[in-house]
């Protein structure tokens, strides 16, 4: 009697493999998308840093944020901002912001790690943080980013700080800083601040007047450079004392 041989049917393929392929395909697309986003961000950020090395910064994110805040509060949207080359800004004001905000500005490469460590320790003890952010970091934040304390913003701030230190140099950083920083409610930059507080040009600020503007920078919408509180007057006196130790500012030697 002949034996009937039956072929075994091939086992049904597992339905899990297509899912794996689909998963790999999705992850690949996501990776390519993120890589393209990264390249676009890199290109755009470098483009604007190069552009602002030569072109005045027309506005900053903070100006837009303040305008939106005033609009929401039903207030008038005021933005006084007059760009002036650094040659037209008093050396007294340059010394004042160095004395007030960043004593090592001409020495560091964008980050003052000693000041950052001190700020971290003060924060751990529950004290007010002072001096952790350099003029370079503040400029990077003011020109390219938003206000806030998130890790993302701090990371981007560090990235832009490295870029402007490498591409701009110290003199341009100071120039952009003094033309962009908030120096009063709706007042941005040295020229607008000099006109607002002292009715004069930024080139003609005296050491005391420059110290008055620098003294209110921690909170320029709360404090006033004229008819100041005892707290601001004490800051003015301290800043003027430190200004005498700054000496001649030589950006070319540093760059």
C-alpha cells in the first residue's frame, strides 16, 4: 500500500515583522526630520549672528513681549529705541555696566564660572542670585531668546553666547548690549535711556549719570535712575567706586 506523503504547509508568517518594519520606518523618518530641523536651526542662527555683526539689531523678543503685555493690560505700547554706534556712547556707561554687571567682561570667553558657582551656592542657601550671568550671556538672551529659567533656554543661551563671542568679539557685544538692553519701562538702549532719564545724548553721560542707569538694570521697570530710592543710591555709589578700578577699556587688545 502506497504511503501518501503530505507536504507540511509553511507556518504562517508572524504579523509582528511588518509592525517592526513600520516602527523602524517611523523612527527613521523622525530622525531625518529632526536632523533637518537641527540643520535649519544651525543655518538660521549662524546667519542672524553674522548679520547682526554688521547690521543694527532692529528689535528684540523682549520688546515684542513687553508690547503684548502692555496691550493685554490695556496700556499704551511704548517702545523707545534709538541705535547708536559705540563711539557715540559714553565710556562712562561702558565702565558702569562692566562694574555693575560683569567685572570680568574683558577677560572671560563668555562665561564667568566663578560667578556662576557663587550664584549657585547663593541659590542653594535661598539667597538672591547675583552676578551669575555675564554681559555676553545677557546679550545672547536679549537679542535671540525669550525670558525664562528653563533648561532649554539656558542651553540655547550658552550656544548663542559661544557664537557671538567667536563671531562678534567684545566690542560688538558691548555695542549690541548697550543698544538693546531694557533701561526703563519701554526704554531700550543707551541713547533712549539717556534721553529718558537725563534729557541728553548717551555720548555726554557723566560717571554719576552712567552709574544711575547701570544701578537700575536688575529691574528697570521698578527702579528709577533719577529721584532714586536709598537702595539705588547705594548701588550708584558702589558702582562709581568700582568704575575707578576698571581702567582704560581696550577692546582691540582683547579681541
